[in-house]
C-alpha cells in the first residue's frame, strides 16, 4: 500500500497543526521538521538556549503517538549511557541487555557537542543503520526513529565540534530563533497556567507515519529533475568559495527532500521549485566555506543561493 501525495499532505498538515499548539509563530520551521521526519532523516537544531528546541521534540513525539526520550550530552557521558549495556542479574546469575535511551521513536540529544567524540560516535550507527551493536549483538531500533540534536551557538566553552562525518548524517539543519513580539505575547498567555505540549494528541498511528515515509520515496521524479539535483551537488564541489561540497549522501537526501516537499504540496511529481525549496535545509550544514569567506561573515546558505542561481533549471517536464 502506498499513500497518495494528497494523503501525505493531509497527514503532514495535521502534524504541523498539532505541533503548532506548542510552538507559536514558527510554522515554517515546524513544516521543515515534519519534512525531515517524512524523509526518515534526522535534524540538527542550532540555536540559543530557551527558544523551544526541547518543546518541539516533545510536541512531535506526542503528535505521532511515539515514545520520547531525552539525552543530555555532557563531557562524562559514556557510549553505554546512550546505547545501553549488558548487565549482570544477581537474581538468576544471568546477563541481560538493558536498552539505553536511544531505543525510542523521537530522541532528543541535547547539546550534542558537549560530549566527547567517542560518545558522539556512538550515535553514528544508530542514525545511519537504525540499529545498535553491543557485545557482538545487533539490535534494531523502533520505527519511526528520529533524532533531534541541539547545539547552543553562543556558549562554546567545553564543547567538541561535530566531525563532518557526523554532520553528514543529519538530513537538515534548522534554527528556531527568537519569536516575534505578538508570538511571544501569545506564548506568555498560553503558558500562564498550563503547558500546551501536554495536551497534544496523536494525529495518526505510528504505522501510518512509517507508511508515509515509504510513500514519499514513491513520488515521481523525472530524469531531468534528477539530473538537476546532481548538477546542484556538483556545483557545490566546484564553487570557488567552498572548501568542501555536498557528499553523495547529501545528493540523495536532496532528492528525498524534494519528493517530500512535492508530497507536502500535494503535487504528483517533483518540480525544480521543490528542489530549490529544500536545498538550503539539506545542504547548508554539508558544505564548508573557505576561511576567508567565513571571516567576511558570508554563510553557506548564501553560497547555496548563488549555486541555485547559476545552475540551469530544466524545462517543465511531465511523466
């Protein structure tokens, strides 16, 4: 069974509306987070403290009816604290595996860059393979499985920068930012006596979301648009302002993101505009600007805009 794009659109809109009860004035960011979930990817949130990163993760978990776990990364956190470990049971003298917090549908990894590289690497297999290997045994993670990792961009004391290999595991990078004045007033009103996130109800079953994830991959994409996606990725690798361009994994995620954007728009096929709308979300954290470019304050998103302007757009195509 495959959901139609209109059915994926309806499900996604219901999910966005549910999360919007807890996150006020950030509909576009919520839509991009839902898109990442539909693409079976993971999300990196880079922002200042206190703008709602944790609340958004909890709201997403409640809206899909999934299990939510939170991991606070600290310098003394060990890999076993993430994945779980085999422990001795004194009752019967046997050894049993006790799952770590990674065994959940929505996992919030808070301040991921405060843990050591060894602990950060314990996430790599889980994020890429959807499984955990401990003591020679491989255990599958639940479906859907969605990691939301946060980084605080202001206070960098005692942090370990994420390696490029780990950054590349994330489907996209987002920033919530400060709310507008009216939105902040609404936050105060809504949370004066209760927390709206606690009242969010599931909009569908977990199986429906897994089906939606599989259905996104079936959205039609023409060879000309597929070539357009590859041309964008290759242009980042050849751009004079970039020290490193997008990886083939980034190209693949750009295609899946475009398919999800088409479905969220109710379209039966991917158009070049869908590719453009997700390019900065998917590629912004994958490319690395040259040192002198960063010194001028130019962002990778601005460079990707240049790439999108330079790469020829294919003519309108049909099935």
